[in-house]
C-alpha cells in the first residue's frame, strides 16, 4: 500500500472519529447547541445588512438593533396575517369536530355495506388498537409540554445570541485566524465567504419561495371557496422549508378542511389538485430558478440529512439540514483529501 493510500486512510479514520464525536455532542447537548447553530445561520444572512448600516456611519449597536427589529416586524406581520383566521378556526373547531364525527359514521357504514364488516367489529378493532395510544398518552403529553418549554426558551435565546455574535464578530474572526497559519489565512477567508454566500442564497431564496407558494396556495384555496384560506395557505407554505415532506404535511390540513366543510368531494379533489400543481411548479421551476445552483445538493444527501436532522433535533433539525449540508459541501470542496465527498454531495 502506497504512502498516499495510508494518508487517505488516516484522514478517513480521523474524520470518522470527529463525525462520531460531533453526533454525540449534537444529540446530548441539543438544548445548548440548537439555538446557537440557528443563530449562526441567521447571522450569516444578517451580516450584510449590518455592514451596510455601519457604512452609513451608524453605530454597530444601533445597526444590529435596527436589523433585529426589522426581522421582528416581519415575524409579527406574518403572525397577525394568520391570527385572525386561526382564531376563527379555533372558534369553529367544535362544529368541525361534529362534522368529522358524522363523516366517520358515514365511512364505517359504507365499509359495512361494501365488505360486510359490522360497525361493532370496526369499532372494536379501533378500540383495541387505540388503547395502546391512550396508555402512553401521558408520556406524549409530557413530551409536548417539554417541547413547548424548549420552544419558548429557544425564541428567547436566538435574538440574544444573534446580537452578541454580530457585536463580537470581528473579535471571533480575529481569534479564529490566530489558530491558522498565515499561509492558510486567505484560503480560510475564501471558504468563509463561500459558506456565507451559500447560506445567504439559500435562506433568502427559500424565503422568496415560501412567499410565492403562500400566494399561490391562498389564491387557489380562495378560488375553491375553502374556509380559512389565508391561514391554510400561509401555514402550508411555511412547511415547505422542510424539503420533500413539508408540502405533504402542509397539504393534509387543507384537504381535511375541504372534506369537513364541503358537501361535495370535488372540493377535496380540487385541493389535492391545487397542491399537486403547486408542488410541480415549486420543484421544477420556482426553487431551481430562485435558490440557484449555489446550494446544489443531490436528493439522496438531502433525504439523509432530513432523517439525521430529525433524529437529532426533531423538526428544527430537518429545517436546518439543507443549509448545514451546503456548508459542509463548501468546506469539503476546499480540502483536497475531502473533495471526493463534496463531489458525492453534488446533484
């Protein structure tokens, strides 16, 4: 075996050890690392805005506060846009529940007539299979309370982390460069610039994609006469930040609302057709043209990243899986021994 092969094996071995330690740290330090990672990704997008304001002779602290306030305004406007119809949805929920029960009764009656299975047998089957769910209901409820607490803590920590990272960014940069030889300094700065560009292009592009899909979903639901069209359209569009699976999860609620609130099944078919057409447009035209080729990752890597992110950090891990893979691809592409791995991630 040649010396080059020994070096490659050594690199692969060290990389495997680092990867294993990183996975363990990400899993067991989730509450600590999740808001920090999100903050770094957000900061990569906000840095150009802060630099622009600072170039206008606005102080760094005031520039950061202005940028964070702009982000806050966008979030508040989005919440207000959805809140009115969401409140109507909550108010109407008892009526929707009654309608769903009636649909369930109609369904088991049709099954009885079609397959000669009595309603008692059907209900007994459902009761037997749902008993295990209720046995573990307390566990799921406790998990939900814990997730809510984590979400509140997360929303409080991210703005603070973003402010501090933006404020001390030059200091962090200086400290990082001290660990690097002068010969490698420019190379590291180039990697950082490409990482920032990749994340910025992905996040800004994804925000524009979500906006377009929200408009298409809402207009389509309004034309079909589906209740809560704005809430459902925006909610399902937000879920598209999770590649592949988000559109299907987001489409379930509008389909259920159409089934419950409309007498004709044609409305349900219309909603399914609407989301199918929007998904085709998003996958083949909207996302490729807006997000561009900077985040050019193949489907296998994305799916693996989604599954890994979901296992480690739940929904939050699935949301940041693609930008994290994009950052990893940029780093690997600038290291000769790891360049084949970067090529493997390419689409």
